[in-house]
């Protein structure tokens, strides 16, 4: 969980990551819910996550947990796969 930066960005960012061999047992959801609780305690204006467009599992996980796409962008010149920012709605 990256906390909101009160200077110029009041958005908390939450990203769950589980080693491939331990996925699909509910660990990602447990991690995500803990991080979400930590983020909410900081009272951010928004809670966001970020997923690479080539990661359908991550994208589905975020959407199933209530995140909605807000932006797609290439980070560097020459990149071909966009990052997707999603916001908890
Ligand atoms: C996204 C990620 C964190 C999910 O982790 P996970 O531990 O597999 O998450 P969960 O087990 O809670 O849920 C994943 C799926 O497993 C299913 N599942 C959970 N427990 C299960 C069980 N006991 N038996 C069978 N399936 C189960 C869930 O219903 C969900 O299914 P669906 O996506 O097909 O609907 C993991 O894929 C990951 O680390 N990806 C790379 C990083 C990333 O993309 N993060 C997302 C940004 S938030």
C-alpha cells in the first residue's frame, strides 16, 4: 500500500501480489483486504491500483474487487503494453 501524499496527491495505491505457486487459494484477496483497511484508515480521496494490460488475471482480480479503469498509458517511449490505472468506485 502506498499512502496518499498530502502535498499533491491524496490517492492511496493498493497492489496485491502473490507468488504464482500460491495463487487461487484466497491469499490475494486476504492481502488486498488488509491493504485496503490500511489505506482506508488514512482517509484518502481515492484508492487506486495499477495493472499491466498483458496481465488478465490481475485485471480481473482488480475489477472483481470493485476497481474501474480510469487511464491507460505507456510509461516509456517504445513500450508496447500499456499500464492501466483503476480506481475503487
Ligand atoms: C492478482 C493476484 C494478487 C491474485 O492472487 P490470488 O491469491 O490468486 O487471489 P485469490 O485466490 O484471492 O483469487 C483469485 C481467483 O482464485 C479463486 N479462488 C480463491 N480461493 C479459491 C479456492 N480455494 N479454490 C479455487 N479457487 C479459488 C478466486 O475466486 C479468484 O477466481 P477468479 O479470478 O477466476 O474469479 C495474483 O494473480 C498476482 O499476484 N498477480 C500479479 C500481481 C497483480 O496483477 N496484482 C493485481 C493488482 S491489485
